[in-house]
């Protein structure tokens, strides 16, 4: 892809965006350093961040729409995701969930 901007302008934009991203992220560290502790409401909300991030990363790969509805429902990733969801529900253990999901995916890939 070509652009009409020169290399200096492109690098300036890259550095500016990087600096702004750093400032936004550092502002939270600076803010929480200046107050005595994390407010209880923020702390309770932050407990759900790892699960939300994992779900946001995994869900698009699991529910990948196939060419037809039948192809989507028969997909081995969807079945492995259902196995992992069941393990997560019963054990509430992240490593067991990841292990069971991967074993189900590999087993279905080898069998099918």
C-alpha cells in the first residue's frame, strides 16, 4: 500500500500514537498511586476483566460461521468449546477448562 505522506510524517504519527497510548495507560497507574487504594467498586469490577478478555479472544474462534448453519453446528471447535464451557461450569478452574477444551479439540480433529 502506498501513501502520499513522507516517511517522516508516518514515523511522527506512529510515535505520537504510541506516546498517547502510553500516557493513557500510565494515567491509571499514576492515579492509583496517588490515592490510598483501589476503590472497592473498581476492585470488584476489575475481578471480571480476565474472564472477559479470555471470552473476547476465544468466542470469535469458537463461533466461526460456516457456509451453512449445519456446517457451523457440526464444527469441531464449537463442540470443543461446549466441552470447555461444561468443564468451566463444574470445576471453575481455568487450567482444567483450557486442558479439557484442547483435548476435546484434538480428539475431534483426530477422529473426524
